[in-house]
């Protein structure tokens, strides 16, 4: 295994983890105050000086950082090292405003890839494995992160990127891929394609590492059953480094956060108050050993719960639940908070595949929500009366889950466009209205 990969740190004592975090936090606060005018102004405006931060117990004194700050400081305003020390950038899609650009020194890339290596080994990866990386390459962090992590473990790496499903399946079968890395929606698409081609018995996969979008336990179990694998969640965001900020172990009881690199907090999204273990709130991260782009108290907008309870796998790092929603882009329909994951749970409990779209609109000054769901081939052959009855059952189930009425339309198999990247689940037509 690569010299940068240090799995022993995953079982460090709480005292050792706290010592690393205290040291990293103090050093990072001093460094950004001295080298980043944007940070210095934020801290000065908050009445905080570097010497006020002596340990993680003082973190609450520091101001939060948001995506708006990153956009305002674009492109170089948060850079903490000379530009000539940077060797790479990664970037977000920029679909909701200015792109967020993250900078990396070679040291930053080494640490990021180590985090991804931990995720691969937690999924059972060894140098004997063949890792097929179907996350996008380029500016998106998914492909480069898992690619580098696979190298650090010593696996044979297939840098497939996303798309070209025929080629994906050919390489998967010919080269005997054992670990699949991609979005869960693309994993579901690949699964469907494998079955269509009658190639299930030629697939040697044992594990999948899926992230970059929300997915439910029902979707996980469906993929696991059909591919005969164990499906592991991975979490990350470009602003902090990319995938590998946290990952699931074999216990599948939450994702371990790499606490020797990141400090995690959960806060009340309205008040900013720090919450304790077991309390649901917004996830906040501080990077304590990044050189180029070390964000402090960055608000992710992801809602989750943290726990320090001992994990069956032996790892000591704090665990987070998979994101339970978002504090900013959850759907608010008729005054009710609606998360797509709630709808997916209902659909999969009824035996539908994870091919659906949620259309939100406004008619006569009132919100409407419609869920379009693909039927299975067996359902499509049913009588119209049976299809109508199935729609009514889903309407009732969704009302019980959401507390509001949602229309349901069952559509033909394969009539909803498949995604080779992040699935487009929600179409909110209300955004088209200006009045």
C-alpha cells in the first residue's frame, strides 16, 4: 500500500483525536488570519482574534462560512498559499450561481486520496481488487478522488468516468471489476442494463461505493439484492475536498468522518447553536490540515445527526447519518417540508424501481405536486383498472408520509430519462414564475 495511507489513525483514541484537532485548529486559524484578508475581516467583524482560539472548545467563537462567501471571494479570495504552490483545482457545477473553485497543493491531494483509500478499504478493498470508477472526471471531484484512493490502496483502477454504458459493462465483465464507484442512480441504471443483456452471472462485483446524491435504504437494498453486492455510502463536498470526508464501514451504521482531517459540528440551522450527539441539525465542517483552501466552520446545508458511540468495526471516528435532507433546498409545498427521499421510500416499499420525477407547480395561487413513476414491465401489462388502483394506493401512502396530497401518474417503463450522473429528480416549475 502507498506510504501516505495510514489506516492506524482510524482507531486512534478520543484523546489523540482531540489533541490532533486542537493543534490543527489553532494552527489553521492563525494561518488563515495572517494570509487570507477575507477571513481576517470576517474574524475582525466577529470580534475574534487568533489567540482567542486555544482548542476546539473555543470553536463556537469563530464565524461561520457559507457558499455565498465562497462565491463572493471567487476565484482567489480564500486562497491561503501562494498560487505557485497549488497543483490543481476542482469545481462545483455552478448551477445555482458562481462556481465554487477549490484549490489543492500536492499535500492536500495526498490527504484527500488517503481519505478515499480509507473508504475503499472499509468496503473490503485490497490490492487484489479491481476498482471501476464511474464517477465523472474533470472538474467534478468524484472521479479524481476515488481514482487516487484506489491507487493508494494498490488496486487495479479502471478510470471509466460516467456514460457509455455498453463500454462500462464490457470492461466490468472482461476485467472482472470487484468494486464499483458511482452515483446510486447510475448504479441502478447499470443494474438494469446488466439484466437486460443477460450478463448477471458474468459480474464479479462484491461491493459498491455510492455517493454524490441522496438515496434511500430501499434503493440500497434493491441494488444489493440484484447485483449481489454490499453497497456503501460515501460523503463529501468540493468545498471541503471531495468524496471521502466520511464513509461507511461494514457495520453500515453511519459514515465515519475522518476526524484527523476534519472537525464536524451539528448546529441549529436557524440559531447557529451547536447541538449534541443524537440531535438533528445542519452539518458544519472545519478542515484542520489543508494547505491551499482550509475552510473554517463551513455550513454544508446538509441535515444529519452525529454519534460518538462505539462502532462494531473498531473505528473510533465520529459517525454521521446519511444526509436527512437539506436546510436550504428542501421542497416547501403548501407550507410543508418535503424531501424527495420520503417519496422514494414510499415508492420502493411498493415495489417500484428508483425511476421517478417530482413535478412541483403552482395553479390558482396554490402549490401542486405530482409524482411520475415508471411501472415495471409486469405492471404495464395490467388492466387499466389495476393501474388506476395502484395510483390511488400511492396517493394514499404519499399523503400519509408527507401530510399533503400529491398526484400520482404511473408511466410506461423507460419513459423517464435515465441519468448517467446525478439523477434529475425534481422539476420545480414555480421557479419560472416572477409574480
